[in-house]
């Protein structure tokens, strides 16, 4: 484990002095995180400015490393760290919204830290799975088996006897393999990435001591020179001659390593994501996708528009996170990064919006389920935590159907997300049956 390892939590609020204390007394770390928007000013309490941590992932400075857990994680188990990072990586690969709405720190963007970590993880995984690159070696042996006639005729003297041609020293092709010069580049790349990532490498590739020893061993025995032009030329030579899928994959990884500019922009390195709620939204969207056909709200519902002086001005259509069509039965859902466990709930604008989604659906369609999806750590999969309804003077306004409030285990959904799996097909049936049973379910008022 790196020196100075610490645990942080998304959403934590503290004064400037307390944050500097958390960062081993290093004011430059605080200043860097503040300038990058990872720490945000939330106001003043008793004359002291307060700052909240808006980040999930790994932070590193010098030999100190901090892991910031999602605010839905109460246990802060380090075995969950890899799942969290893999979820963030998958999110970046699976959605076009990453750079615009999943605001990586500016420092991370300057240093291409996401690309470095992705390349590091991919290259270490490739090497641990397949080893270092080998190439076939042809050895010429003078043996009387498996004669290579083309090379024998072209490269050895013939003797003529009694009208026949005799080759007294036939050449045999014996194939073997040896560490290639590409393997040396592979070792250079791995060690370079390890050095650049510093304490990150220990967290992202634990138990890799043998791998680093093997890298040094290969370089000690080889003759590769770490000159960019020579390395790129060698990679190009291999790319021009190979047609093996795994070699092509390795070459692509090595090119990623050589073509990125990884100039340090700050003493702090950050790999993770701010606004983790966008990741939660994508997790919910994709784990629900198998339950129906995704459609836009504008296809099945009326949308707001102004009529001014005889001219209609349409507004941006409503956009629930999840809208699925199940043969005329509609599923509506919004994913909200609020902690039901801490009595934190979506407020009036989000609540009213959820009712509007349903009220504007065409009358010929049936809304089977309308729900809010919140994270929890208390249940194995999910639980119907309560209902949202419109009320006046304590009485339910029956003009509005209730909205189900579902608490879902965020780690379970993250695992499904990483494995490209969805919630079970019986999820909606179980939910509607539970709501219809009219059990004693807490009601949340808008």
C-alpha cells in the first residue's frame, strides 16, 4: 500500500483548515483541488468558509494517495474501490456524454490522466494474460527430418551421381520462439506508466511486483534504447508485418502510450469523476434497458409550447432518464443520486417533474410504473422504500397517481453494469404486485 493512504467521501464538507489537515498539511493540494472544481465553496459557517468534495475516485500527491468513495457508500470497503473505478471506466467508454456532463477535473484533462490509467490497466491486463511478446525464430539444423526443400535447394551445394541429384546437407526448419524487441518496448511502456502514475500504480495493479521484476529482467537482457523515434519506428515495423489479433491489440496499446502527451500540469493527480450522479443515471438506464423498448418522451406525450401572437414556440421536450415501451405499457423512471438512508430526498422541482412526465402521456397508453430510483447499501438488490404523492392538508389528492420510490443497492447495480447485465425480467412484475398489494408503505409528500 502506498505511503499516506487515506479515505475520503463524496459530498464531505469541511473548512479550509480541515481539508489541508486531511491532505497531510499540504496547502498546494487544497489549492489545486479547489481550482479544478473538485473542492467547491459551499458558504460560510461561524465565520469559516466551507468546501465540499465533489469527486469519486483516486487522488494522489507525492507519496500520498486518497480514495474518495461515492456518498452512497457508508462502509468504505477498499474491496469496492476496484468496482467503483471499473464502473467509471465503463461509463467513459459507453456514453458520449462523458466529457461534457461527467466533468473530469481540469487537471485530469490536462494530464490525460484518464487515458494514462486506461492504457496502464489495459497493458498490464494484456501482459498478465498473455505474457511478454514473443516472435518465431527459425533455426537451421543439419538433420535428416522435416527437410525444407526450398531452402535446401537454394542454399546448399548439390552432388550429381548416376544421373541423380544428391543434397548431402539438407536444411531443416525448426521453429521456436524468443522474447522480441516488441517485448522490450512493452517493458519500457509498463515501467514508464508505473513511474508516471506513481502511487496510482500500486492501487490500480496490486500484487504486480513480479511483473515489474520481469520488465527489468527483459530490459537488462535486451538492447532496446528508449528513444521515442526508434520506438515508434519499431512499432510501425511490427504493425506492417503482423496479422495476429493479439499482436494488433498490443501494438494499439503501445501506440496509445507513445502518442499521448502526458505533461504534468499540477502536483496533484486525479483519476475519477465529479458529478457521480451522471454515472448513477447511466447505471440505472442500462440495467433497465432490457425491460422494454427505449423511446423518447416526445414520441408518446404532449410537450410544452407557447402560443404568442398566433405563433407557437415549442420548448425543449421533457426527458425522463428512463422511458420504456412494453407493448403499449409505459415505464417511467428517473435516477436520483439522493441518500434515502440519510433522509435526503428529491425536492419539489424533481417531484413535480415526475408527475408531469406521466400526466402528459397519451391517453391510449397505460403507464405501468412511474418511479424514482435512489441508491442504498442496505438491501441485496432493491426494495420499495415508499411512495411519492400529491397531498393537501394531509389528504392524498387522487387526481394524481402515486410515484414509487425504489431504493436499489448501488453496488449490485454497478456489478450488473460492468458485466453488461440488466435487472431481472420479473422486476416490474414484482414491483407492480407490491404496489397493488397496498401494504403499509411510507408515503413521501410532494
